[in-house]
C-alpha cells in the first residue's frame, strides 16, 4: 500500500501555506515521513462563488509539480488532477515533459474532464464538447509517445510535424490515470487507463462534480467488479491499473482511533486499492507536520 496527499494551497492564514520556504519544509517533511505521493490539483480560473462554497485555490499544476521535483528526491509526483480540456494538447505535452524530465521520471498524470461550467467559459473552452476535446488530447499524447513529431488536426488547432522537446524520460509516456467515476471514465480506464483516482464522498459532492456516487467501500467494491468486466473485455488485466481511494476515517475530524484507521485502510487494500489518500491537514503547518509524524509512527508500520 502507498499513500498520497494533496498539498493545501491557501492564501489565507497570513499566507503561510504559500510561502516558498514553508512549501519546501512541508514537502520535505512529507517525504521524510514516508508519504509516497504528492498530489497537485488544477483550477486556473474558478469562480468566486465556487471558492466561497467549498472550492479551493490552486497553483499552476506544472509549475507546482516542477517546484516539488526540485525540493524532493523520491516522492512520486501526481497531477491530482489536471482538467485536460483546458489547454491545447501541445501545451499539455510541454508541461508534462517538463515535469517528467525535471523530476527524473517521477511523474504520474491524472486527468479529468472537469465540471465547472463557468471556468470553462472563462478559459474560452466549449464545456459541452469537453469529452471530445479530452479524447483528442489523449490521442495527441499517445502519438507523441517515444518523443515523436506530431501531425494531427484537432478541435480548433492543426499540428503539422510539431515536436515537444525535451521529451519524456518515461517511455512511451508517464503513467496516465483517470479521475472521476462516470461511465465514460470507466470505459476509458478499461481501454487504456493505467490508474483510477476514485472520487469518494457524499451524493452532494458527486452531484456537484457531475459524476457517479461512490460513498462506501461496498460501493467501490461493486464499481471495481464492473470495471474488471470492462477491462477483461478489452483484453487487459486489472493488474495493469492502479487504484487510489480514500476513507473518511483518515479525516482528522473523524475521531477514529489508530486501530480503526488501520482496519479501514486494510479493508480498502482487500478490494484492490493500492494507493490511499492521506490528507491530514489542519490550519497549522506545525500541527499538520505532527499529524504526519504520528501517521508515520503509529499507522503506516502496520499497513501491509
């Protein structure tokens, strides 16, 4: 079992969480505490309304992942997640190769189609056409695999023998994961996905994110069984797909004991999850570091 956490980008609290020296300190502490993966999310232009109702700030994901690459040595770096249709595919490729090279091949890219209609409008991207744009971008990334020049006509652009250099270290490309729970996501996973970042939470969250609700371990077990059928129909094995999920007991507000957390993580592992989200953040950097140290000393050693 491996553990991933998402860096909390916050400009409130005196801006402590976005000071470069503090970001470096936190990222290096996470690495020292045995957190295997660091996730960086993507919201370049969210609405004020969304931010005031549970949304969150975000650095540019490629900039933040490159920053993380420079201050860590072994942490696996994840775009958790990047909204793929927001950018021209060649710009996406340039960001991906930059992170892959600068991290020495520690990058994994989790992509989603997004759900914020207003952010799509602000960026000048057709929300209704987002899945066509998404699939086109994946086609371009695959065409560039092995660092090849790209001749491709897509929605609103035309690439004639263009090439992104320097190219990928991980060939033909870094691992491509998918986020979200929709039927279309399941079909993409079955056809080519190398990992699934499950969106687990309440029905309210799922409705907001325009995706299928997966709230309990039982829900996830059913979803994995259905995915297995699709994967095998594509001539693939579930062994080719990593699965990242969460348990509400890891939330600091849950009040769960170490034993309960260990059992919950073990239950996820028993159904095929091999990455668990461990977001243990509080408003305090010091207290957050203490929580990750407690996790490293009292929970992680008991996970197999």
